[in-house]
């Protein structure tokens, strides 16, 4: 993942193509974090290629949307046999599948909206489970269109604002760390002084 981010940064003017392709591959359960890719796209838009902001946003929005479709069709075509494959066994364990199905039974369509904001493989598990359960594809893409748009827009915007203000935030963070370090040092020195003074008072003459 680190090497991929370096490649994307090096080829910043065409980064939207790399990000889109990486997100598609993530739909096949490859270890590529959509959250990190959105972060990279937003930071590039804020600091490196602001003229490509809308291209970068479109790349993550469409990449995440089509990635979900890839995961859906994996589940739909291969079904529960995916869980027998070592590559998918952890993601589609019986326990995790049961949790997703219970969550869907309880929250319905909100499962997609909430699930989009949860990292660590939960999204792909939801998409594959939708395929395995033979959810109507039209229903799937309509529901996920809303969920994906909400998640990507919110994440990209927040990371973009963070990228624009990263220098200011960094200076403030350094100042905050200095204050914390000073307060900690004063506290430690105070404790040492108090203990040594207490020992001196209790020392027999």
C-alpha cells in the first residue's frame, strides 16, 4: 500500500486513474484500503494538483461504487464457496456473515449507509453477502449509490479541508506537544522534589 501511494504521488497529474484502478482491485478483496486511497486523493487535490480536484473526487466516487459491484458479483457467482477459499475465509467467516445478516434484518437499508463508514473489510463483507443472498442487482446499486455518495463526499471533503490546513495544524500540534511535554516535565520534577523533601522530614536525627 505504501509503494502504491508513492507511485500515485509521483504521477500526481494522472493519479485519478491509478486511484480508480486500485479501488476496483479492492473490490476483489485485495489488501488496498479505500480510506487511504480517498485520503491520498483528497491530499493531492488540496496540496499538489488542485486543478484536478473534481477528477480525483470522481475517481474515488466511481471507483468505490464499481468496486462494490465487483464484490457483489463475486458473492453472487461464487456464493458460499468463497468462504472455503483461504483468501476470503476470514472476511466471510460464518460468524461475520451471521452478524451482517442480523444487522441487515435489524436496520434494513441503513446497513449500507452505516457499513460504508466502517473500514477493515466490513464493506466488502456487506457487498458479498448481498450477492450471496441474491439481492436484486438493481436494488443493490440504487441503495449503494446513496450510501457510497454520502460516504465518499463526506470523507473526501473532510480530508480535503485537512490537507488545506495541514501546515497550520502541524504547527499547532507541535505547540501543543511542547505544552504537554513542559507540563509533564514540571509534574515529574515536582513529584521527585516532593518525595525527596518528604524523606528528609521523616529521616531520624
